[in-house]
C-alpha cells in the first residue's frame, strides 16, 4: 500500500519527536462535527467490553512504527466469536483474514493494525496468542485479522522492525478506558493530507428514543486529499493539498483502516452496511480515495444477543437482529464518529522527523481561526 507523500519536507535530520506542548483533541479545541453526542470517553472503548492495546517501538530517525490491537471482548474470542462486516472501498492493500470475515461474517481473533511489511509478524502473533488461550487446545485453524498502512516515509519499513513479541504485548496490554491518539502504535509513522496523523478515535451515543446504542470508531489515518474540517477547506487555505502542483510532485495515494464497534444487536449483513457508511466520514475530511489508496473498514457487534458461542454454532439458535428500518441512526453515528476520529488523529499528532523526511503537525494556531468563520 502506498503512502501519502503530499507536501512532506524531505529533510535529513536527527531522530526526534519535536518537543511540543500536549495537543488537544478536536472537541477540546472547540471543533465539533455532527449532531449526535459522544460517549463519556469519546472513544471506541465507550462500547462496553472493547479493549485497545498499543505498542510503539523505541523511536529513532529510522524507526517510527508500532502495532495497535482492538479486542471486541475480554473472553475467548475464538470460542465466542462476534458478528462482523468488512468493506474494501479501494483494495490497494493487504488486509489479512478479510476473505473469511466477508464469507462467514464473524471475527475470532483480535483486530490488529501495523505497517505494510509487518502484517506477517502480526498475524503470527495473533495465531500464537489464540492457540495459547485456555479452551483452544484442539484448535487447528485460526483466522488472524490484520490491517495495515504504509509508513515508509517516516519509518525504515524494509527493516520490518515490528516483531511477534511486540504484537503479543499489544494484545496482552489491551485495556478499557481512554485510548492514546496521534503518534502511537500503528499510527506512529502515518501521515494524512501532508500532515502528521496517526491513531484517532471517537464515539457516538444514540438517544434512548433511537435505541440508546453506542458506536465507537478507531482509525489508522494515512491518506491524501484536500483536508476539510467541519466543512471548511483547510487544506486549500493552508496551500497544502493534493494536485496543487503536478501529480508527480503531489501524490494523492494513501490509506486508511477504520474499525467500528457497536453494542447494537446487528447481523453481519447490517454490520457490513455500517462499515460502508464509515467512508462517508472519511469523505467529509476531504479524502481523494485515490488509485493507490487502501481504504478498509471492519465493523463488529459486542451484543451478547448476537455473539456466536459454541452452543449457538452447534444448533439452530434464535438470534436478535435489529431491523433495517432502525439502522439509519447507527449510520449517522458511524459517519460522525469516523470523521471526528480522523480529526483527533491529526489534532493530537506532533511533528515527527523520520528516515526519509519530516511530517509536520497540523498547525492548530492557523487552523482554529479559520474554523471560527464557518457558518
């Protein structure tokens, strides 16, 4: 998968994460998108039971990478599978395990995110961890689920620095609660719209009249386009956007992986529909969805009512299924949470100097005044 090279400064510099004061999330800076309210953490972990673990490798000029793990629940994922839907909006990428998820509509392992050339190591770690879980002594097949984007501008990606042990640490350290954003885990070396990006997360809580369900999103943002924040063409105003100069100087290629969790009792068919709507949120940020971009979304439900336990898999079982006519609020929640997750990745990320250049942080001192003039 290609990387969003747009507007990076190709400098030879010392290995450093630029020293900056802690940066705010979008909402903390006064930027709100959508009409629905976030959950208490405004994170994917607002969906009860979801845990996130991240390992950022010791950083240097050459190494800016890591791994992020999302666990749908704290139990045995292989024995108690969760329904899932998968969408490849533009499939220039290597999403391990996606064909089985698409075919069977379920997830049986943690969802892992890393860089393009470490998918194999992450997959091996997922298999090792799954086989080691109590109750899996007779397991002979494991569908590891691993998404990736290419962090080769800031990271020596050919060095394949993420190990099986690193990935297992991410899985084993996964926890509920606040999720670190920006330059962390699988987002350590990623860039979006020519600025340093990374991991971002957000959530939406539907009012009781619409079901009261929660939708949480986590993104690995690494794509190009014309940055748009709350409808304002920020990329144009900053003079930094794809196709501004000749195509060979400003590449629009890049990638994004979107992970969506909900506690609504959804079938895998409707979870696929939820995953499709996530790209509405990506479009709102100004994505070009270019030829070389790997754009993927995977959605799952944590509801006990639809969990695929061993007992349910071995007999005809009655399963709850939210009807189609009640899906629209969940679609809205997914779009909003996805958009805000990307903004959080950009707002939280600091400038990073890497092995092939520098990715500057989004200049909030210039961006925030632009947003004050919006309707």
